[in-house]
C-alpha cells in the first residue's frame, strides 16, 4: 500500500502478512498519553503480539508495546496497557460481527502519524496454515528467480 502525503510510518507489522490472510482494512485513531506520543516520535513500538478486540461496544488495541519515554518523570505511561481505538459505531459493529461470525481476528498492520495524529491500520485476518506459508514462500522465490532470468536476458 502506498504511503500518502503527510504520513510518517512508525512501525510496520510485516509478520502479519506472513502469518495471516489479510482482507478488509480500516484506519483507526488511538487514544494515547503524552509520553506515549513522545516515545512514538522516536520510532519505538512493537506490534508483534498486538490485536484488537471489541468490548462493550468499544474497540481496544491489546498487546501494543510502547516503551516508556526516557525523559519522562514518574507519571510515565504503562508500556503494555490496552489502548482505546477511535472508530465510528457502525465500523465497530461491522468489525465485531465479522470477528464473531466468520472467525476473523483484528490485527494491526501499521502504526503511523497522519497529520500529527497517531493512526493504526487494522486488518481482518484469518490465520494461515503451515502449507499456505510454505506455498507463499515458494511463490515468492519463483517470482524472484523469474525476475533474475528476465534481467539477465535484457543485458
């Protein structure tokens, strides 16, 4: 997916593309404390174990690790706390129904700044089986080999 103007990538969850079939994507805002934003400006965050869930009609991002801000004081944030996501009610209901009925999981794929605000891109994901992962790796390797052959023929 191409980056848009006014967008600065903080962290990309490349592992999600390997472990899951990603389908529908949606952008959400994240409710953060001031020290969390300062820590994110330094480019520090981990999406590896993160997922989103819907509780009581609200969307929450669980497992996002934002390290403590080093210049912060004793009022620093908890690095692993659940963070509320800002979505429209209809979007939350649609995502919750997909997760409940079709066996999908909500996985964050990217965390970025857009016009000074922290946004997260969520994707509806279904886990890949081991044979699917192997097939994807084989396809990627075959594509690389074809590109190499075409490149050598062009010379």
